[in-house]
């Protein structure tokens, strides 16, 4: 197989096109999820929940907050632990669900709590959809984590997650920030599972299409942990970047097409920003989510948003939404690359769009964090 040699700019363009971060926006939410393969779920909402912020970064202010939950309720999307995916992809995950978990600790916990599982399923069958607070905690062995036996989650929450991973329960919507659960057989369409090996190959190929360009070997992920995956695609070398890469063939063919850039603010949980080494390799952009660091050790802020301008990541936006006061507090706009007037105007315009989308009436700059 021939090796394609790309400039750094060409590599960046492939990645941005794949992640739908050029000027041509996706047509709707469901097609967006199909193209990206998933949206990350995280409840942190210093600005907005991850699923909403990732979708807004692509769809703009035509996207309304909560549309992902609406699409889940309408059976167009489904949630599988920390991801939201298109319902048309469900066959690619059914056999994985049937085999889950492979982790021996979780297998033992579920075996010890078989009666608890039966009680949860019976309750959901009779009364569903239900919230976690509606489910009595009758676990014989409480769910614990860590050497000290410390538990960061209640046994009910972990059981609901486990039954979701096994394809026995499905999320059907929310009441406030709480998830509603029902029997998967009442939610998921009746479709045949794609055999696991074939499903994994298809998922890896779709991951490459969603990333555009990737290292030759990457970590695969599931509810049981991580393993190494060999990526398909065309062999590429990138000027100034070490190692062998793989590129999606269709995007590689378009590498010299005219590129229409734009400015975007991304969630820290955005797939474009999640692979920090790749972000550094392709864009020369250093990023760390600092919400878990003590305040005095943060460089960019609790929930700083990566700033994309054109074909480069140029800074971080340290901001927080004060919904009660109707204010978007902007504590700092960190410039990794010095902003010229046009860049500053474009970033400020995007901040204004963000505040408008959040329904906040004003923006306060440079307040005390």
C-alpha cells in the first residue's frame, strides 16, 4: 500500500472536515450523531452539558438545548453509558451488550446481586419508566470502588447502568436532570445483532471516518476498559509529525478541495479535543481539563472551552453560565496564538452566539473567577 505524504495543514483539514468543524454545518441532529458516531455524555454544566455543547458547536443556534433528550424519547437516538448514538447503529452493539461484562469484578458483583437485579427488572416492568430514586436499594453486596471500599455511586445507579450495558434497560428521557429507564424490549427496535467481530470492524472503520486521520494504533473502548486497535484506511505520513498515520480514503481524496473555515467553541468533552496527544501532534495545541485541579493550579480555568479559529486552535475561553442572573461570565480569553483584530472579533461573535443560545441576556468579561 502506497504511503501518502501530507502537509500539517492537510492533516488538520482532514480532521476538521471529519468532525464537521468547517463552514458547512450538518443538516440535523440525527445525521450529526451518525457522522460523529457518538456524542459524549457528562453532567457538568458550567456552560452547558456536553451533549448539548458538542451539538451546538456543529449545528449552531438552530439546535435547542435538550434536543438530544427529545431524540432519545422519540427513539431516534439511544444512550449507552457515557455516549449517545444513533438508533440505526444499535445492531453494532447488541452482541457486545449480550456478552457484557467481561470484567470479573463486575461479573461477581452482578452474580452476588442477582436477586436485586430481578427486583429492579420486575419494578420497571410493572411501573416503568422509572427514575433511580423510585428503585429501592436492596443490594445484598453494596457497590464499592477502590482499595478503601469507597463508593462514588449508589448501588441502584450502578445496577441501572449495568442493565443498560447488558441491553436489558434503556434510557427513554429525563425528568429534570434525572434519567428515566424502561425495559429495553419496549424501547429498542427488533433488529438482528451484527456478529461481534464484524461489528467491531465496522465501528473502527466508522471511527476513522469520524476522526478523519488517526494514529496507526489507538485505544479501543467499551464498558469493560481499553485495548489497542489497528486502524484501517490509507497510510499517511504528516510533515513535521513523527510516526505512521491512517486517513479515511474518502476524506483523503478531498484533501486539496477548497476548505471553508469558521470559528467554534468546543466542549472539553468534545471528541475533537478528547485525544490530547493527537491534538498536540496535529495542531500544536496543548489542552488539559482543569476542573479536577485545585483552583490555584489552574492555568486556563475550571471549564475552559477550546477555541478553534479557521484551521488552528488559538486559545481557551474560561467562562461560566450564571443562569439565575442571566449572565455569561467570561473570566478570561487565553490567547495561545496572538489574536489579530479579525480573530478577536470572530471569537467575541461566537461568545455572543453562545450567550444567546444559552438564553443569557448579557456577557460580563474579566470578572473574578
